[in-house]
C-alpha cells in the first residue's frame, strides 16, 4: 500500500511541475506576442492599413495600361487524345492549354474515335462541360 501512495504522490508531483512549467512558458510567450503586436500597431499608426480603407482612385490608376498588356483570350480549343490521355490545345493546335489526365478508355468507343481525331470547342467552358458529362 505504501508503494502505491509513493507512486501517486510522485505522479501528482511530476504532473504539477509539468503544468506549472507549461503555464509559465505560455505566459512568457503571450507577453512577448503582446509586446510585438503593440510595436506593430505603433509602427502603422496613421496609415491606411489602420483604418482599413483605401483611396478609391488608387484602385484603377493604371487600368488602361493593364488592359493593353493583357492578351486576348483564345476563342477556340481542340480536345484530342495523345498517348491515351486527353489534352486541350489552343487554336494553333500546338499550345497545350490543359493537361486533363483523363484516360481515353473512360469514354465509349464512339467518343474514343472522335477524340482520336480531335474535337473543336468554342470556349473552355464547353470543353469542361463535355468532360464532366463523361467523367461523372
């Protein structure tokens, strides 16, 4: 019986020491985090980030430049099977727009023949809808 009491007191003592150490470590870390956050707040005090607002005219300052630099989206896509998987090519039939990783054998025989020859689509959403109709 005496052994059980010694083990119980030892367990309670070690558990208490671990809890106390954990409390002091987290309390110290919490104080450091609070100090850091106050320093950060003081650094950004008076800026737009503090209030969460941005001047409206800054949002679209260079809109014309951005629109001119953007390339027009391709309007036609070519879905074809290569090496047993489906690939989506651009209008030029050389630029790969999408690797589907969908095996050709997931499609019915009739569609497999069409995919070996290649199928044209007017936009990417049509390609996605076609693939969803056969893979889901």
